[in-house]
């Protein structure tokens, strides 16, 4: 299945968000949005994607 990940096209083998994140190598602390809608970490295992969805994975940035 083809989805957009941080603005770039990616081929993924699963429709489950939690599996897609693992497949793409995302680990640690980050926030996720699908088509601009924030997804709480508690919902990752229940969230599915379809072809063409836009997935944004954002790492926290420390400021000062």
C-alpha cells in the first residue's frame, strides 16, 4: 500500500498504524497525525490507514 510519510511516498505492507511505524523504523518519543489529525499514542494499535493517507511523524524538539 502506498502512503505519504512526512511528505514522501512510502510503500508499506500493513494497514495498522502500529505496524507501519515499526516497519518504517520509528522508535522512541514522537507524535503522529493522519491526514492532519493528531492520533493519541493509546490509539496507535486500533488506527488503520488506507492507500493515499498522509502520515506525519514528528519528533519533539527541545527549546530554550
